[in-house]
């Protein structure tokens, strides 16, 4: 133990150029001998839902005396290494009946286990099951796994279940404004959140300008968010990682589920191709506001206003050791009429092979494609304007889990992402008329390319009954790739020199070395203290010239001038469970230092600018806060209280006279209450109440007149506050399942029950009649009732 | 920009708030700040006149007139030559005629308030362009064919020749019946049209009998940047950039600009 920690500390403090040498010494002296002299046997396999065959991620596998155990990994695979002997092994997962299996271990063997969901007939009910203490005993800090059943009961706007909205009710995670599914984690910016769907990055998780997220809850199996203590296998965003896994599809029987709501409907079909060997799932969702408008207003036949999502996944098992997955997502928002159109969307595709090399080595090989792009076009008279932009990723990833002993698991792997950036360009086509000839005005900015390569190594180590840790390192190397014309600018932003790089030439490198460590000290069986440190680098930067973000925001790569954003986060927490794990309580604190933060300078000329780097400023930031979380897991009344106390600041030489200023998402107080009450198995109600300090904004402190215009005078960047935000939502679900083969439910909900006018924006203007200047509030939503009907058969 | 009903519907749907949003005027406690000196200084190459208006800012809710800064000492220096004083012709207004300006001439403006505060700004004269022609044609907003279109819109094409040898910046000021439409000016640069004939196409709501006048101001870069900043700050809300004070080209704490421009004017009577 001491040797390993010593090695890690040595790795942390040593000069970078000797890392690789020390790493191999580490392997040679402290890991390999453990394997060579091991006398243990391994019990391996998958834990899954007995009815659907869906793997259960992070399920618990322990011996009956609870002295040895493990959890299934993010693919449902587990490996438990024990000395020869007789054991009673307990498999458990929240919401499922635990299963005890007696085994006599005299050799390594495979055991796939199916668990039965409790109260399977009432599927949407929060059920009582195994009372997990993972929040106390696990090594993870600042990590939350979302319970999909809970999230489906949380009332949301338009009745559309949205796992992202539920996530934003947890401590440390702030939602955007009304109708915005962007979110902020521990004071970070929204582009600093890595969102993975079946390991493919999703660059814009919003539909309909933020009213919905792109994740169709019917197609999602699991969501886990890392706010701090991010494991070494993840990298590339400095604020958080949200790892979302799609369902694999029912391996045992065909199922159809769906829902019909006021403005959208969805349908999912899943089932086995070969029973217990191969399954598929297709899920689709579409809004139909445009169809309703067209139905009632015949003159709007050319209106397009909708979004759609398609999720598809297939998998097949090859023997006991191989399983191949193919999954994809395609979603797009389309707005337009005959003279104007605007659309954007994501596409992802994942090909994944799980392979079990041996009882102790599991591998995952993944190829991922992901893109996000948008387009706009408008035409009138003899003019046509078109612009488009996008980012395209090709990603190859290899992960290994090596179960050394029952108290030690090593993870390592590498990843290489080829990024292609298509910057915003536009074209104006003017057709000939009496005044002019055909003319095309076009800005075409060269595409940029980059290769982001990473290697990671991590170990999860339980030292004794009290102390466990997860520590690791991640190396990142980011290369810019030609063809490119690399320009040098003077202080005025004028080009003074340029170097041309050939196609596929690697011409600039950014490197980041990222140590991570989480430590858990179990005070007793029901309480623990945890601490973590993580360093993360981010090589992609989202440039936004609006305070709320928009689909047209632009991703750019790091370069010689735009250095990688770096976060150093320290966090700690006290975790305590009560009443046989019925109540979870946690206090967490964090302090985060941010460097190389990127922003536009005031008045930046961003539109189609080929020298966009001259419009940027670079600075630093910090965020710190405390989080409180109390949750009741079981019983007719359950739910949680969440509170976050936060300070988030940024500092740029060129902004606010070089003084620190509050980040827009600096919400001092953020409180959420979520309650669910089960009247009986057929009727469940839920209520949420949220309160937060208003966003930090810049309001005028005075005014002046120039050339007939009244212009506002400002004093301090983000020195003011939007009015405090609070809102209550209510929902009630009636479950009709007299016929077991056909389950259906009716959900009635109301968003913003007491019709609070929460400000979406405040603008300042002069009344044309009185000449007085005044503040005008725009509130997007008053009370919004909705109804939806969901079914499954 | 004209909107008919169909366009409005689209815009509302576009922001996703057609049925539920509402606006109201609210009382908001805003910080107050010490009054700032506001300087609007223009040197018109076309009539060789200079005028600087110096005022003070007000608190946001203060409806009183903007105070004028009187008794300041204002001087203008051309091409590092001797400086000449600009007299105060009205309270807070300092003006002088007969200042001959040629393209590329450099000017230094010095202002000293009666309390001794100094503000200086430099500007160089642009190469003025002249309007070649202005052509109006009736304009039917897209998608409005099926509605009863009562408003009268005209598409106005304004053309001028850009000077190829230098970067040029323009501000087009529209007047209807000699009333300046202060919110409808247009800023243009020659980034994509250097040396070309620039065609500006814009749309105005005009009625028969109205007189439309367009002023083409070829301005120095600092003048252009100031009004470009003003445009940014006038666009408010979460979909726009964080507001800030236009930087202008004055040293010290004054807000404002010192601009030099050449003026070309075209008048049009709508029948």
C-alpha cells in the first residue's frame, strides 16, 4: 500500500520527461508480481435484468459476510477474485430482488446472473429493493447515478420526460434559464461538460432552443454524472462528464412502448433477433407543433417547426467472450418557412466490441463517429444567403479492466480522436437584375483538423476495511494538422506573418498531464469521508457571443495562441446513511482553479471572421462551493432536498478593467426539493420546488445620448443580478394495468403551478411616448398544464 | 425591418414562446454611478466644419435633460502643426467652420474641462466616396401574398464606389421627411467589397409623398468602431453579447468618439 502511494506521489511531483520510465517501473515492481504470485480464482460474468436481459451497470457483488466484493462495470461485467473455498455470493441492484448463490470455488469460472425487478407489474413506481450503501462505501466523489424511474416521475414542461431536467435538480448542477437544457456544473461553463451517449460525444444536447434535451428517456438505460473526482478514463472537458448509456434491447421478448403528449409523441420497439443472443431497439420521437398550426391555419402550409430523434441499437453475443454492439443517434431541429430556414442537429454512431480475455481481463474496443452541424438559409427578391458550420469526430478507443485481486482493479487504455472543424462560412448569391450582374460574395474559412490522443492508467484499490482509493493518470496530446495557414498577428490584430502547413502535417502540439486521485475513509458502516483531486485539460473551446448560448456557437481547437483550458479541482465530502440506508445524507465541498479560459473580447467581430483568434481574450477563473444532499429512498413518500452554495469568478485583463467578475452562472444559492408520494400502486403524485439566486448580469447604471440615440452606461461586468428564480411543478400519474400484457398510464402535470413570472430576460428601453427609460421583463412561461399517455405492451 | 403577421408568427414560434410568454415593466433597483463625460466630436470634410457636443450622463431612471459641459477648453491640431482653439458657440457645444481637411490628414483633439480634466483623441481623415445612385422599388415582404398587405415597403438600393487603396468604413444615415431615423442607421465596411461598387439593399416603410434622404458618411475607423460597439450594446437579452461601454478613441474616462467623415447625400421623393 505504502509503496503504491509512494509511487503515485512520485509520479505527481516528478519532472514530466521521466514519467514513462517511472510508469514502467511501477508496472514491473508493484503490479506484475501480484499477478505472478496470485493463488486466487475468479468468478466472472454479467449481471442483467432477468426479464429483458439488459445489463445492470454498477450492480453490487459481495460475499455474504460483506468482506469482499466488487461492482459490475459500465458494461455490466464483473470479476470477483477469491481464494479457494465455499462462498455465498450476493448479487444486488437498487430496485431489484437480491440473489444469493452458493458456490464452491476451486477454479475460475463464469456466472451470468439475472435479477428480478421488484413489483415488475408496476414498472414506473419507485420500488423498494436492495438498500445500497454505495454512496458511502464507493470511492467515487462528486458522482451521481440517476435513477431513471425517479426521473420519469419528476414533472417537466409539456409533460415530456427528460432525464436532463431531473439531473439539474441535484446539488452542484444548475440549469440554464427557463426553456434551456444547457447546464452548469460547479461553476463551470456549459461547454465544459462532456456529454457522452454510448461513448460518443454530443456537442449540443438541446432541442427546440433548449426546451428539450436530445435524450429520449425511453431509449436510455443509465446516466451517471461526474462533477469532481473524474476517473482517468474520461477527459477533454474540465467541468463534468455525463456518461449516458442506451438500452441494448430486450433479449427475451418483443416489446413496444411509447407516449402521446400535447406537442410530441414517441415510440420504441425492442426485441430479440436470436433469443438471449442478439437484440435490437429502435426509438423515435417527434414534435408536431407545426402540424397543429397547419391543421388550424391553412395559410401556413409552408411552416416547418419540429425536431426529431432516432435511436437505434443492435447487439449480438459471439460465445461467452465476445459481444458486438452497434448504436446510433440522429436528431435534428428544423425551423423554417418558404423564405427562411434554420436547422441543426447531432449524429452519432458507435461500434463496440466487448471481449473477455480471461477471468480477470475485460476489454472494450470502440469506434465512434460524432458530428454536430447547423445551417441557415434565407432568400428574398434576388438575394439568397446561406451559412453553415460543424464539427466532425472520428474516434477510436481501447479500454481494459484488469481485476488483479478482489481489492484491486486496474483500468487502462488509450483513445485517439480525429477532429474536423468546419468554421462558419457564408455565401450571398445575388442573381442578375437591372442594376447588377450575377454576384457571389463568399467567405470560406479553411477547415481545421486536429488529433487528440490520450492514454490513461488507473487503479481502484481497497487497502483495508476503512481505506480505499482510486488513483490514476491521463496523458493527453493534442496536435493541429494541416492543411493550414498559421498566421502571426501584431497587437492590432493585423497579420504580420504566415506559415503554410501541408495537408496532414502535424504542426503544433499541446500536452497535458492529468493526475487524478479519490480517497475514501470509512468511518463506520454508515458514514465515510472522501477527498479527491483531479486535473483536467480541455482542447476544444466553444465560442459564444451570446450570454445564453445558441446553436450557432462555434467550436474551435486549441492552437499556439489558444492554449488548453485547465482545471485543478480539490473536493471533499462527508457521506452518511441512516435507517438501513433509507436516508442518504452528504456534504461536499470543492475548490476549482481554472486557467486559459477563453472569451470574446468586447465588440468582437466573430461573423465569418477568418482571423477569429484575434477577437479572443484569455484569462483565469475559480469556483468554490458547498453542496448538501438529503434523500429518502424508500417508502410511500420519498424524494430529496438539494442545496448548493457557490461562487464562480472569471478574470481577463481586457474585461472589467482586469478585475475579477462573477460568471453568469454564479448562483449563490441553489435549492431543489423533489417529493414523490405513492397513494397506492395505481396513483403516484410528485412535486418539485426550485429556488435559486438570479444569474449574474450586467445592468445599466446610467445613460447618455449620442446622435439622437439613448445609450446605456455600464459600470461593472456581471455586477448585477437577475431577480431570484423560484417555481413549483406538480404531476400525478394514474397507472392502468388491469391487463398485464398492456401497461399504460396517464400523466397530468403542471409546470410553474403558482404562475411565477420568472424573468427570461430584462431589457432596458425608452418609452417613446413618455420619454422615460424603463426595464422590461420577459417571462417565457406562466403555468403550463400538460397531459401525456404512456403505454407498453 | 418590416414584419408581416406571418413573419411575426414565425419569429414567435422560433423562440418557442408563442403561447406562454409575457412581458411587463418592472421596478428594478439599479446602481447609480458618477456622471461621466460624454463627447461627440465630428469633423465634416465636406463642409469643413467641426462640432463637439459635450454632455454628462444621467442615472438610468433620471428623466431630466442631459447636463452640458460648459466652459471647456477645446483645441484641434492638424498634422502635428499648430493647434487652434474651438469656441463654445452654445452651452456645451464647441464648433468652428473653415477647417480644410484632406484624405489622410491627422488631427489631434484636446479637451480640458473647467475642472482640469483632460481628454484627447486622434483621428485621420478617410477618402470619401460619393453616392452613385439610389433606386427604390416596391417591396412585398416574403410570405405576405395571402394577407391583406396595407403597409407600404420599399426596397432601396444605394450604390457607391469604394476606394481600393485603403480600408474604408461607412455609416449610412436615413432620414424620412428630414427626420433622422436614429435607430436605423447602417454600418458597412469594405472587407468583402474592396474597390468594388458597393450595393446596399435595405427596406423602409415609406408612404407616397414622403421624402427619403440617405447620407453616406465615409468615416474613420474609430468612428465606425464606436457605432459598431453602440449597436452591440443596444442589442440586449440572453441571445446577445454581454453589454459594455463603447470604447471610443478618447483617452481618460470620457465616453464618446472623435470622428472625421466625408458626406454624400441623396434625396428621393416617393410618388
